[in-house]
C-alpha cells in the first residue's frame, strides 16, 4: 500500500513528537541527576526499591531479612524504644549472634533520653553480654547544653551488605498500634537492594568508626550488586562535612519542579531558603500540595507549623490537615518523576544541625505509588481555607503560632 504524501507527513510528525517526548523525559531525568550531583548526591542505577507504608509491614519485612542474615547486621536509629517490638528485635538479634552473625547497633543519646521508654544501662549491659555490639552516639551528660546539636536522627539498617532499610521510622510499638495522644501513627520507609546499598553501608561505617574507632573496611560489608531498574541517590547530612546538602537538595528539587510538588512532613517549620523556594514554585504556576497533621506528638512546634502553612495557603499552596492521627512521614514528590523518602524534617534541626539521610528515587512508578498514597490521605484530611482556618484556630492559638515561629531557627 502506498501512503499519500499527506499521510506520510502526518506519520513523520507523530514520530518526531514521540521521539521528542522520549528525549525530553530522558534529558529531564539526566538533568536532575546532574543538578543533584553538584550538591553532593551520588546516584546509582540498577536498584530495586520497595516502599513501606506501615509500621507492621516495615517490621515484618525487616525481621524476615534479619532471620535470613548470614554475615552481618548493622542498625543505626535515633532511638530504640524499650517496648515489645524492640524486645522482639533484640531477641532476634541475640539469636543471630548465636549463629555467628555480627551485630552492630547505634542509637542517639538524646533520642534515647527524650523518649518516655528509654533503654537503660542494664538493657545495654544485657545486650552486650549477649555479644550484641551496641553503642550510644554522644551520650547526654551534665552540663548537657552543648549536646543539643548535632544529633544522629538517621534510620539505617544494612543486612549482609546488600539489603538496606531507610526512612522515617525508629523502633517503637506506636508505629503499629498508635498512641493515646494522637491515635494512629503514620510513617514511610523503604527497602532497597542494589549498588546504592554500599553507600548506606559507608555512611553507617563512618559514624560507627567515629563512635567506636572500629573500621569496617572488609569487602564482606559491601556486597551490593545490580538488582533492579531504579536510579537512586543518597543525600547524607553530616555536620562539618556536608552541612548544606539537605537545604541544597530540597531547594534544587523545588526549583526544578514544572508541574506539581507534593509534600508530607510532620514538623513543617521551614528555613527561609526552603520557604523561598516554595514561593518561587507557586509563582511559576506549579501546583503545590502540602499535608501536615492536625495533631502532634510535641508542644509548641505545631503552632509554628500551622502559622507557616497558613502563610503558604495565602500564597496559593493547597494545605491539607490530616485528621485520623499523626503523619510522621518525610516525603516529597516532584512532577510525578522523582521522589524522596527519608529522615529529614523540614525544620532547622534537620536542615542545619543533625545527621540525616534521604533516598532520592528517580522513577515514575515509585513516585506514582507515593502520589497514590498522598491522594488517599487527602481524603482523610481537611483542605485549609480562610473559613476552615478561623474554625481551626482561635485568636489565642493564632497568636501562639506567631510567637512559636519566632523560635523556628532553633526547632
């Protein structure tokens, strides 16, 4: 069959547009990688990423992977709460030690002391007696003021050098059963296999050496190989080493957005530079959706959060107030193309002071999974409007928010 000149021209035009769209997507993703590399984020292809959207799923998966461990298990958490899930974890780790698996665990001194069920000295002594090598990062001692910053707020587990977990969850029962104060406790985590796991192991090894002086250089700790098709980078904040990386990462991602930005973050007090990046996105016509919780686990900070999101609502952002419980997730999705899951709160502590880690995933499928979850959670939320704002906050509460935001450089 011979096509007419008109048909040939039409087909050629369609092919050109298709190739252009494919090329644009590839160029766009390559541009993201290039931009993020300039702020110190290394990317690795061929990873597999599993999003974990509940505490039960996280601990089920984590415990099963630990049961299968043959060589080593490394854990770094802000805190291990002294409750039933931690007891199950430590019993499992004791069993693995009996099988000859190396177990190293690290927790933050302030993170431990500031929770209402901390590990006590006798717990640590018992774990060490069972050959679990557990240490406290920067114990809080009198006078403790110089120990407020920086804290190790990261959540990293690496198993046999080829499976990693990271995200927003510590080790506590409330990730499964919630709390009386706020109800359900929502959070996000991810399980990763692939070359990027070696970087997470390196991050653990560096702080482990800082605390214990032991070096973890043996190749048995770095066994990650190509596994899937996901491009993943790691943003790792270490004081005096990568001080600005989280701020630069968020600003670059926000400035790159062309269509949409979706954010869930619990302590949304912001730094001026990140706030300005959100303002710029709104001015460009980017649709900005931000979800925060109507309830919180701590005082004062929520007042500053509500003050900030109200200001952003007036700038043109869609603000969602999550109702069923406390959303502790720290996630962001940009243009449906890339997303981040990690430990970083959008507050001064995380962006300027503490040790933090985020996985940056350049993959439409993973990003869509997060966006689907975001949309489900908006159905459990109230969209903030001027009318809802006046119902939600009394005059006194509004003043309290103004007062609280004065302290955001230290929150």
